[in-house]
C-alpha cells in the first residue's frame, strides 16, 4: 500500500522539539451572540518554542488503501499509521473550506490517565485530520471520537472548540491510561445566544444523560447528525470512572471535570481566570465568581457558558485575545511587577519561591510566548470558501495584527508561510520575527511605546473590517459564474494583506526604535522627527521613570540616593 509522508500532510517543522502548547485560551461565540450572526472561536497557541506560521493543506484525492503516517504535533515523534481518506479538504490554519474550525487547550487531568503507550492519535493530529475530512462541526466530532476509539489517544486531557457556520461545540477528552485503549469524552453544543470559553482547565461538569432525543452515547454516534442532539459522550464515561474508583455517586451527579481533572489553585488562578476575565465583559453576573477565579474558593465554580448581554463584534473578539486582566483586582499593569512603565508581562517561571514561601505571577490571555493566535468567523449566508475568515496573527496578540485570511484560499502570504524562518533562524522576511521585534522592544518602555502600536494596530484592523463587505460582494458575484476566479480573487486579497501588513510592521519597528533609542524620546509631529532647522534633531524628551516609581525607590533606599551640596553634572 502507498504511504504518504507527514511532511506533506501533518508534520509541523519542529521535529524533536517540544512545542509545550498546554498554555492556550479559547473563546466560543454562537450565532445569536454575535453582531452579524457569524459563529466565532479563538485560539492562542502559547508556547515558548513554537514558531508562529500559517499552515496550509490543499484539497487532495488519494487511492483506496493509501496510508497516512502520524507524528505527534508537540514533538514530531512517529506514532504509527492510519488509513487515509480518499478525499481531503482545503485547510488554512485551523479552518477548512467548509468553514469548520477547531481550537484546543490542554488541561492535563489525572496523571494516571495521561499515558497510553500504544496509542496513535495525539490531539494535534485529531484536529488537523478532522479539518481535512469534515464538512460540519458534528462530523468533526464523529471523526475525532472514532479515530480515538480505533487507534487510541496519545495526549493528555484536552478541551476542544469545534465550530461551523451554524453551531459551536465544546468537547473535553482524556485518555484511559496504561492497559486501556481510547479515551473518555463528552461534547456539548453551546446554546444559541450564549458564550463559552476554556483555558487549560476542564470545564464540563454534569451533562444530560442519554435519552435518545437530545443526548446520546458513542454507541449511537450516527445520530449526532440529528439537529435536536445537543450532547454526545463516550459510552463508558461513567462506568470507567467507577472501575477506577474515581466516582461512586449517582449517574445524574457525575461531573467530568471534577472526576477526571479536579480544579486546584493553579487551575483557577492561571486558567479559569482567563475565562472569567472574558465572561465579565459580556455578562454582568460574573463578579460573584472572582473568589473562584483568583484561586480562593474552588467550590464556587463558574457556569460552562453564559448569556451574552450584548452582541459581540469581530473586532471585540480580537481584543478579547489581548486582555491583561485590566479593570480587575489582578490588573497586570498595576502591581509592582509592572515596573515604572506599566508593563503587563512577567518573565517566567510563572511561580516562584522566597524563604520557602511560594508565590505566583498572573497569567493573562495575552502573553509574550504566543506562537500564533486566531479568531475564526464562519458566516452561513455566504458560499463556504468565502464565508469563512481566519483572522490570524503571530506572536503576542496584544501587539500583533490579525490579518483576514479567507478559508478557501489556495496559497498563504509568503511572510507567514511555513518554512520562512524558524525559532532558531531569524528572518526579516518572516512575520513572526518582525512582530517579535516590535513587541519585545515595547516591553522595555510599555506605557510609552504600546500606545503607538495600538494606534497602528487599530488602523490596520479597522481597514480590513471596513473593506471585507466589498470583497465579499465581489467574490460572491464571481463565485456564481466562475468559482475558480472567485477563489483566485480571495487568495490574492488575503496574500496581499498579509505581506503588506508585515512590511508596515517592519517600518513601524524602525520608527519606534529610532524614536525611543537610549531611553530618550525624540520629538515628532505627524509621524516625522523634528529638527532645529538644520539636520540636527531637536533635543529629545527624557521623562525618566515617573514620580510614582521614584517614590518607591525612596521608600526602599531612604537617603541612599539623596543629593547634598553642589549636584555637579
């Protein structure tokens, strides 16, 4: 039988390197909760060793009997082979040509269930294989759970966001440990008008038990396509827990999260806090969960989803990914760790110890180690290749730009293309490195530099949002008469926006570096540097550290820096 190398299908260029992507954030928006009736999900792949680039798998057809090699996404380790589908669909990033999108966050769960040596399917392979084979979110769930049942589950506990143009689902899964095959899992459809989220902590607790009408088990997985079905779960999800002495209550009281991934301080303070920070922006009832989100009352669990009290726009969704806990008691710009320039970042490790007492830094949605992040927008009123927009960015979302990538495109912007640079290969042509130049420079004097980044960021993203309706209109008109011409049109648009954005960002870096060099701030007007009438620049401003920080220095050092007599020069 013919084999296909994962170099062509699923390898991610980081063979032998641990991506450590178990630090991610997903927000899930249903049609009834969005301004325009689109579904949206977001994902931040937060890893200190993940190079941000835009994956692409063209649609393809294969001979019957073709085999597909499977490599673990995190490490590149070869796991085995499975039967290839005879037809696969075009996938750009984490969205396919039918507007199906999938994201994830790793929660780990019970250690005894995290190892299944003979398994083949890891979470990354599940996502990208499902995207290549599914036309709806329900079909993706069916494919993922069937793959795990047949080939075993190799990864730790995972939460998945799965959406199409009409529905949004959350699915949580964990392996069965050594000596067992497959996984236990549960998937729930998010009610229309509601918003869900997950961030490295299992969130599904109790769920409706199989009744043949709205909830089914894996044994009846084919019924998942019936529109009234809103919950499906592994047939042995409860019985397995009983066998392992993890649960001994009544079936109706069974909680997936409390059984397989109990929340602890870190699960709340580092993980659930990101969910809470987003929920509180769209629902007024969330302040009562602050004690839980801050890690101090683990019994006060938040609901799995909340009603959106106002409609959410795509630009607001982009900004959800940029949150640093602003406006909360944990605001990262306010504590002493922010330094004199209100920097909302803390260098790792996340927790630390002084005099045998353990302390922590906050963990917000926006973080410095993001490889890539995205927001998907699936729009049911447009042809599928045009209806799906994959808003994509690399590096820290707070200081990056989300570019619009139509899901039906046949090539990606060269600046984001796989193979253009790597984590150990700097390139001025690679989007990941250019955005890192800007963000890392901003971290040095955040309160001064970031506002300029934000201005340019908003300018570019607003431009995209304003021009997309016209691009949609032209593409839809073309699609009615010449589908190939329409695909070429949206491909050219997506590629152009991506490449030009990176060019703009490199110019921004040059400008910012020149302006803020050596702790000075050169005087500017309308984006141009001012001189004194000759070629000599006007003397720069030197704002120092600010009165608040100077007072803190005095509090800590007393008269150590106090001047007396002639201060001299």
